[in-house]
């Protein structure tokens, strides 16, 4: 009976304190609240022998993920999750582990370093300014908190934290899994800010060994990539940002996307597929750059089709701004209007993204442009220093065909190779078309069937080229005859005028 009364009284006291605290926050001026909280904090610290260090997820006004936070996260996943009771699980494909476990929010674990016990907790804070809609206007702010006794201050701050960062980075390299990123739209219907990039596991199997390309050219590219990846000291010495630009150009089907995948697998880099039309303006483009990691390839495919980068914009249609007063009350209407406006990324903004002052925020990045029409690009965009290496992805040659034959048919030699070699000298065909003809239609299909299909395709392409060439020559001849006829007619007219003048 006494115990029940005691707990009832204790519960009433707690409830009263909660009510008093709520009234204090509601009716007390903010300045007074800050003073009370400050002095309360000092009073508690007089009797609290523990020190806390907070490691936030983002650094620099949430512009960039904190490398310290990521290292701590990797260390705790590897060393402390076995002692945690509340965990988050992420599925991983093509890995020896079926799940990756990490600490859930508000979970706490202990760690021991040189006989000293410390506590780690994973926390998040939700900003007070919440939207009236179903979605908050700002994201939760996550952080790790390290707690230890003050008598171990020197050991923890000088040795343990350094140990955590070293181990965390080593774990990240060991468990590194390539990812393919794409940029998200700047906001959803209700203005809720999402992360700038979303990703999936990068699983493209292309390598330089399976890439259909002339061997010497392929080796040249591999040497260039290796030299870049090992060139940190060189770039520092010459005073340049550690980045390199590649321009891949050529007809459709020549393997530009496959080349990018081979580069990523060769260097073990992440790939960021940047969709320029989804970027709101130049400022957002800079934020996207900041959030890319080192050891990454930033790709803008079909750069000539991504945006009108001439700086000319369509004039506003009449009545476009008539509903400005209503759009703040209607998130759907606001989103539709933003979509109509389109991207405001300019050529100047893209040039600054490639090699401006912001391009030095981070290192070991490769920027790749692809295009089917290199002549349509602004010369300022592809000059040396921005796109350092221009790689022409051309039509298939016989050496590239032999790579494809080995990939698709598991053969290195065949009597039909001589015929195919002669046809490659006479006509043009893309690696994609060659591969389509070589693909076996069943598991037990004779490789010769694929080779004969290719011969037929090459002969058809040769006939088409001859026909097109003949038609082009006929048009040119007809045009020349028409011009000559027109010129003769003008000459006769001039003579007639001369005769009439004499009369």
C-alpha cells in the first residue's frame, strides 16, 4: 500500500514538473529562458564529472557530409553494433553479408580503449519550426555523442578520437561498394527538402577487357586513368584541383555509356549521373557538386541535349504570374509552375561547376561529358583544361570485333574471320549492331550462326552505303546541272539585254 502511494505521489510530482516546464516555455520571454538554461547547465556541470563531444552529420551549414561523422559511423557498425539492442538494417546485394546493421536513433553502446570505457549514442533533433502540412519544412539533424569521464580527457581527445577516424576510414575502404547516384528534384509537393542524391548499388559488369575498342587506344585510356588516380602529389605540386575531364563523342551505339562503366570498375569509383534538367539553378548545381564524394565520376550524358546553354531563355507567357497570390496556398500549383519554368542553369554556371573555384571542394573526381554531335557544343565547354582528354568512340573495327566474338561466342579464331575482316574495311557498323548479331538465340547455338548473321548485316550495310553514296552523287550532279543551267540562262539574258542596248 505504501509502495503504491509512493509511486502515485512520484507520478504526480513528475506530471506537475512537466506542466510547469511547459508553462515556463510558453509564457517566459526567450531571453529569460536562455539565461535560465545557461545557469542550469552550469549548475549541473558542477556535479557532473562526464564530458560530452558531439559529432554532427553535416558540416558547413549542411552543405557537406562530415567525414568525421562518416568515419565514426563505419567504426561503430564494425565494432559496436553487436552490443546494441536497437538496430537499423540495410540489405546489400552481391555481398558476403546479407544485412548491414547500424545503431538506430537514440541508441547507446559502450566501447573500451586502453582499459577506459566510453559511451556512444546516436541521436537526432527535430527543428521546432514545423510546417502545417503533413511534411516538415526541414530535415532531422543527426549526430553522434561521445561521453567519457573527465579524468580521461587527454587520452580520449588525443588518442581515441584519432584511432576512431583511422579505423573508420580503413573500414570504409575495405567495405567500399560502388554506387550509382542520381540527383533528386529540389523539392517535393510540400516543399520538403530531400537529400540531393539518391543511389543504388552499381552493378554494371563492363570492364576494359570486355570493351570493344582498338587495343592501343584502350591501353592509352587505362594508363591515363591510372596516372590520374595516383597523381595527388603532382596536382598539389602544380597547384591544380585533383580532377580530370573526359569528352566521349561519337555516333549512337559506339559504347560511350559502357566506357563510363568500365572506367568506374577500373578505378573502383562511384558514378554520379547528373541530370541537368532536374537542377533548379546554378546555386543548386554547386550544392550537388559539394555533396559528391571523392573517388567519383560525375557524368552528364548527351550534353548537347541536356539544356539550352546559350543563356537565351524564353520570354514569359502572358498571364504566367497572374496566380502568384494563390501559389503560396496551393503547393501543387507552385510545383507545376516551377516545372514550367524549367532549369535556370547557365553556361557560366556549368563552366564554374567544371573548373571554377567550387570545383576544388574535394578531390579525385572525374567529370565526363558524352555527346553524339561534338560540333554542336560551345568551344568554351570542351576546351583543354575543362575536358582534358577527348575520346572518339568510333565505329567497330576488326580488333574490336574479336573482343565481342570472345565475349558473346567464346571464340578467338574462326575461318569466317577473314571474310569479316575484309567487310570491316569496306563499311561502317557500330559495336552495338555487331553485338546484336552475335548474341546467341539459344544456349547451344553454333557460333557460326552468329558470324554469318554478322556477315549478312555487314553486306547489307555495305549495299546501303553504296546506294546512299550513289544517291548523294546523283543529287550533287543534279544540283550542279541546275546551277549550270541557271547560269547559262542568266548569261543569255545578259546577252539579250546587251543586244537591245545596242539597238
